[in-house]
């Protein structure tokens, strides 16, 4: 697991503009260039894992030669999402079940599709200080656009976590957030690498009517 971070993803002989057509529609990512057709076969592997065990295993992760994350919503099983694109400080992750998640370079979920209750967009509108920031988001399914909120960042705490059976020393960073427009209070937690801030695990609230999304980095991007 620890060696994955230094492993480059498989090079592909060609690129296609719509490797997974539903991604272009759901995520409106018209400027992205997708990885080669091999991703289609790998996506089928991820699809077969959707109803698999509660937690993804090392053997399952090893069978996919691309960067992957594990995703769990509330009490659901953990599933694998594969990195489809990594451009403009945004990473698009997808599964064979037409589930898509976009994260920014900071590990924050900024857009989703196929979850039932989705985050249409999320931007940090203003960093008021190192301990707080403001955000703006769209929730298309609720008919709400330009919703605003603010988060307070709590002091980081050292914490050891386990991923695929291996321990990692991290800094646990908690955010206490509120949107007065939605009467919504919630908490985000990120487990970051003490050196470069890379997010190994997170628990994020992305929708006022949805359980938290938990993510784990199973095979980091190269």
C-alpha cells in the first residue's frame, strides 16, 4: 500500500473523448480527455464490486492498475471508484454503476453524479483566515443554487489510521460548518499526511439530505 504512491499508472496507447458517455452528460466535463478503452474493462471490475464485501480488500485493489478510492455512504458497502481524469487540479472518479465523484487537489468533493442526492457544484468562495472559509454550492435536485455557508477549521490532531491492513500516521483535521440558508450544521473530517497534506481518508457531508460520504485512498495517483 505504501509503495502505491510512487507507482505510475499504466500508460495507454490512445485516448478517447468519451470513454464513459454518461460521465460527460452527468458531470458536464466537455473539456476533459479520457483515458483509453482499457478503462471500460476496468470499470466492469468495479461494477462487480458494488455489492461486494463491507470493505474493499487488498486483492481487489491490486486487480485494478489505476488510481482508486474507496467510497462508502452511510452504512452502505464500500465500493471502488477509478480515476478517469486528472486535469486542472480536479480528479474525476467513476464506477461501472454510473457513479461519479469529482475531487479537487485538496481531496474535497466538489461534484457528484448518480448518488440520488447529488452535489452539483461546490467552490470555496472566500478564505477568511487559516482557521475558516466560506463556500458556495448548487443542489440541482433541490432547485437550490448559489447556497452559501461557512466552515471553521479546528486544530489538527495526530492520529494513526489503517488502510488495507497497513498503518498510516496522519493529522486529523475537523471542520465545523453551517449554512444558515439551509438550517444545516455538519462536520467534515480529513485525515491528511503530515508532510504534504495528502488526504488518505475523509468523511464529508455534501448534501443536506444525504448521509456522510467516507473516502479512502486505496491506490494514490502517480
